[in-house]
C-alpha cells in the first residue's frame, strides 16, 4: 500500500491512526505449518515466532528473505558544538564518504551477507539547531526529513535494517527518549562514541538542559522529535512508517534508531509491531527504552557502533527463521515419527 | 598439526596435556589492526574479541571465514528405553535420513548461509547400554567414537559448528554434566524434546539413578563420558580435540554438545579455549554448564533443537566479525578524523 502524503504533523497523526494491521491469513498459515515441521514443538524458539511474524507483516506465506536491505541516514547536530562527542562533527561527512567507498563496518557486513546497502546524508552542511537553545528543527524541516525517510522504502523489500550515523546523535537520542518517557538525564545518557568521566557528566547535563528547555512545549511525540531529535532520526521514523504501509518488516539498529522509532509508538501504540530490535546496544539507555517499548532485542553482542551494524547481523536470524519455516520437511513427508508415537 | 593417535584413555590424557596454544603473533596482529579501523574503540563489542580469537586459533591474520562447516553426530541411547524422551528411539534414524534428504532445520540453515553440512550416524542399530544399569560404553567403544569424531575434522576449515541428534541424549548430557560437576539431578535435567510434569520427574530420577550407580567409579572425565555419555557425545569430544590440533576454531551447539566438550575442559583446563558456545539453549542445565566452563554464549534465542542449529546461526556472527576486521578501512586510509582530533 502506498503510504499517505505527509505535509504536516497533523498528517502524521492521521497516518499513525490508520496504520495497516498484520495479515492474519498469512499468520494462520504459518501457525498451521509450524507444528508439522520435523522438530519438537517450540524447539526453534524465537525462530518460530519470527517466521510467523515475517509472514504476518510481509502479508504472505511462506515469508521470503531474498531481498534484504540496509539503509543508513546521516545528519549533523547543532548540539555537537557542546562537546558531547569524542569526535569532531566533521566525522559525519567523513564517514558518509567511507560508506560510499565501502570502508565502514556496515559495508563489510552487507557484503558478507548479501544485503543491499544504501546511505543518505541529510543536509550535512546544515546541522540542526543546538537544542539546548532552540528546537532542533522547524516542523517543516522535521516533516521534510520524515518524508525523505519514507521515500527510501520500496515495495518488494523482504526486510529492512535501519541505522544512523551522526556525531552527537546519542545525545539527541537521550534527549528524545527523556522527552518521550521522562526519567532523569543520567538514565538515558551514555558514553556514545566514548565519552567518559567529566565529559559524560557534561553530556548528561546537556541532555537535562535540553529537556528542561522544551518539556512544557512537547505537546506530541512528533513535537519531541522536532525539538530534541535530528534529521537522521526523523528519517528513520519516516522509513519505519512507510515500511508499515508497504508491508516491509523492519529491523531497528541500536539506541538512536530505536529512540527515533519510539516516536511512532508513543504516538500510536502498536505502531512498531512490524519492527524487531536487532540488538541490545551497549549504550545503557537502550535497555530502558526497550522496556518502555516492550521489545526484546534479537542479539546482545555489546555493540554500540550504529550504522545498522547490529540490525544487519540480526537480519541473518530472520533469514534463518524463514529458511527453516519454508524449507523444512514435515513429519509426514519425511516419514519421521511424531511425539509419543 | 596432525592430532596424535588415540587408542586408549591414557592416550587421551596425554593428548589433552599437549594441546597446542593460540598463535600469539596472529593475535597481536589483530590487536594492532583493531584500533586503526574506522569506528570508536570497542564499538563492535564482542565482534572485536571474536576477530582476535579467530586469528589466534586459526593461527593467521587476518582470520578467514570462507570455509564454514557443520558436523552432526547421531547415536542411540539404551536409556531411551526408560521413557526419557517424548519421541521413540526410531526417530534418531529417521532424522538421519531427513538430514540426508535435506529436510531438517540444519539443512535449511546450512543452505541459507553457505555452510557445508555433514551428518554421521554412529552404530544406530547398536545403542549404548542403559547407563542406569551398566556403563554406557566400554573404553574401546568410547575411544572408537572419539577417534571417529577426530577423523571428521579437516585442515583448512575456517570454523566448525558441532551438533548432535540422538533420542535420549539430553538425559545423557544431564548425567554427564552431573558426573563432571556434581549438584542435584534436577539442576541438570530439562524438558529435552518436550518431557514435562510426571515424565520430567521420571527423567530426573533416571539421571539421579545413573549418577548414583557410577559416581564412585568416575576416576576421570573420560570415565564419566564412557559411563554416562553416548557415542555422539564422544564423537563431539573427539572432533573438538582434533580441531585444536588442526587450528580449526569450533562453535559448540547447545546443551548436549557443550556437555560433551566439557569432558575435555574437565580433563585439562583451557582445552576449550578454541571453542565458542553458539547459543544458550532453552534447556536449563545449559546455563549452569556454561557457568562451570566460564563461557558466554553468542546467541540467546530460546532454541533447544540441537542438530548444530544454534551453532550455525552463531557462525554468522563470526563471519561478520572477520569481515569487519579484515575489510574495514583505517582512519588513515579513509581520511576519517580520530578521537578528540
């Protein structure tokens, strides 16, 4: 289904209120096939749930995992000027060139696993405003970034890994998460690229300062995104939204990607039912965020790089789940005796 | 290095006392390259450790993951006659035929991920003795199975996933683990293929009975394997041993495979340093076993099928780790600014 046209937050509110649900016919077909496969019931654990989830959200049975994509959005943040990252803001553009040249971690993973990769930089020469002083974006800027993200999702993608790159964006993720769910800045703020000691205290203070400035003005989750987020986070939210309409199951990467997607869930509970969280980030706020979302990550490997790296690894779990569900023999076809026979 | 010839438990004792160590030159090369790669230090988490581990145990830098193999050993257990499984013992042979026909879960995973697959049945028509009445195997039988397992490991394998199939073998794994580490039978006994309620109590009693019969006779870990194990478990121990000599890093599957390998670690601490545990089995004794071994599994997906399924999924994590380590650009080559620059 083509996603609706979005030109304002009001349009977004209408879009999330009209999200398509799962395909229960495909889900029932998966539920019917699963117990016939040559293994004890439940023995593939989460892989069994994932196969059914893929069927429901792709809207077909058996689910396919032939066309896997990863999309990374990059942007710059005004708040980077506050010294919240261990790296200079120029690294965002340098890493985008590294993505294009095939030298980043995500390039290696996509190549190793046959996942199509694309990266888009969103106005790197125009960072968002420093959100300790003003809203990061105007509504128009935020909607533009959301619409850009919506535009990258194409029909026929079997699963989509979403990630980000942006110096300063774990600060934005922390502020956004705190803006959505409350709590203390220290609950949501972590080392990011490697900020520790006094600098981590300063980063935490920046998050607290930002949320204090905007708190009374956050009338909706989209308003939180505009004030405390960033362009790459808005683009991720847009891609997640469009994927729902286009029946593309999504795997979210780490803390920043999950915080971006959380905007949709805060606006409309269930809006992330077509999403898995690829891995548990080493960034400590991620666990708290996942508790709010009720999501269990697929992997826990101590990663905190972003770039969709954890999500692309997690795509392999989906691939395995779908391969088992679609390809396994049944007890009847293989002549294997059933339970207690 | 060709593994030593084994004709007795005494030979095995000498072999585990003479295990080759890691290649520290390769390990140092990995440690030197890692901080140059275009990501914050530590941001790939466990993948960074895995790349260095692969280098050390393959004995080369960069490590390769082009040749991945999975090997499953199948055997029958006399104790199956005690009703410890939800399935009849005939399922072992039926599943071996399913492996050969390509219909099992492990076949789908190996096909999806380009992992070479082989399964070997060990004298299915001659189950081990019911170990609640007698030792499961004679020393000759146990050594034969170990030597068989040793024989399947070939030079040039970049990583080897090891798994098993055998109706009754979670009972053997529980008895073996209890024989090695003590504790109560209930600590080690789980649902296996799906045994619950009264039947799980009976299975637990069978494990307790077996260990009580043999406990005073268990003079060595190999003696525990012979008395309480099974042919497929002995073969796994043999394959793990041979892999160490041939510089083949190993990924162990779930509870039964880990219990088999634990025999070597109990005989010689460090004997499993070239092994990762692929996943945390839903079988509750696995977590306890891993605590004894000091191993953290790579995945936790609620799986409990065996057949090397969890190990083959985990091979993809190794593949990703090696791909990032070998293929990523350096800060210098990509022109990316370093930390605090």
